[in-house]
C-alpha cells in the first residue's frame, strides 16, 4: 500500500475508545480509565433508577466534572414493541428516565434497544403492530433528546441491515443514528459486515465492540472470537468520522485486552 494511502487510513482509524461500565460501578474504575485515556459508556438499569436514582445521577455528574467523554446505554430489559399497552407505556417511561442520566453526564449518544425483532412474529399484522409501537417509542425518545444535542442511537437487533435501515428511515434524521454492535451482527445475522456498512454507514454514530464465535452473544475480548475485525478496521476507517468505539467486554480483563488490541490497529494511545 502506498505510504500516503496508509497514513490516511491510519489517521482515519484514530477513533476515541470507550468502555461500557455499569453506572454504579463506574467510580471504582475511573482512575484506570483515566490512565488509559478512555471514555465511558454508562449502563443504566431500571434497578439503578428505582433504588439509587440520586446516586446514579451523582455519578453521572461526577463523570462529567472529571472530563470524561461519555455515552449512555439505556435499560435493555424493556419491551417498547410489546402488544400490551401497559407494558409499552412502562417501557417508554423507563427509557425516558435514562435520558435524565444522559443530561447529567452530557452524553454524546444514548443507545437504545428498539424491542423489535422481525423474525419473532407469527403473522404480518403482529409484525406491523410491533414495528409501529417500536417506532413510536424511538421517536418520542429522539424528540425528547434532540434539543440537548445528543443523538439517540438505535442498536442492531435486526437480522439484516436492510431491516434496520428501513426502521430508522421512517423517522426524522435529526438526533437519530445507529449503534452498530459487531457482536450482534456476527451472532444474530449471517450478513457480511461489508453489507452492514454499505447500507448503514452514513447513519452509524457509535460502535459496540466485542467478539463471539457466531453462535451466541459471548462478549469476548476483541480477537478472541471469529468477528472479522480486519474487515472492520478497514470499513470503519473508510467512514472518515470520529465515532465512539465502545468496548463491551464481559469483564474488566476482556475490556482491557480489547483496548490494547484495538490500539495496535490505530486507536489513540493515552495522551495521544
């Protein structure tokens, strides 16, 4: 590869690295995260919001005060596409609660699971109804978040990139994007990674990075499974944008191993 082309690709790959951490455990890791020059994705759960809301918000404000770049992962044990109206309403309220945490830490993105899986419905009418419920919830969250300047990032729990593109294309583009989870794309789909980028590239605002062997969502360290990270490095570099790369390891050891492996491929070093 010619040196100018190689230099351009390496420059494009200098993406900010973040680590996914449960919000009430975040303070125990701040010194290490700061030393490694990492941002933080704060995972917020319903239990955090019900039993420790004041502490959750205090931690979020502290992370902001210390200067960490942040994203927030909204609660995922929700069902915004449920057929039961009360379940949908409770799910929407729970997700909306997480936006308060995003405000407190000045999050760049808020990641949500849309609760819609096009493979799970037994009739077309069930699928259409669930699709509509999920759209309504995502739009309500997007509209609430947009004035803050943060982006609502819809995570891929769809079997194909076309299904996810079709979903987000029905919503206003302001303040809305996609979180491409490489582990989900590998374990829940057989679509090559290049096709995910080809269809979704301009809409991608965040990555979730972990690994698996294609059978289930193992959350291994980057490089410990069969996700095609060589392809990812090239595809993400070609986007040419500063997109948060959030490591979602199953434990601290997996997360730190991922940090060093990603830095071997151009992610920024501490102080860099």
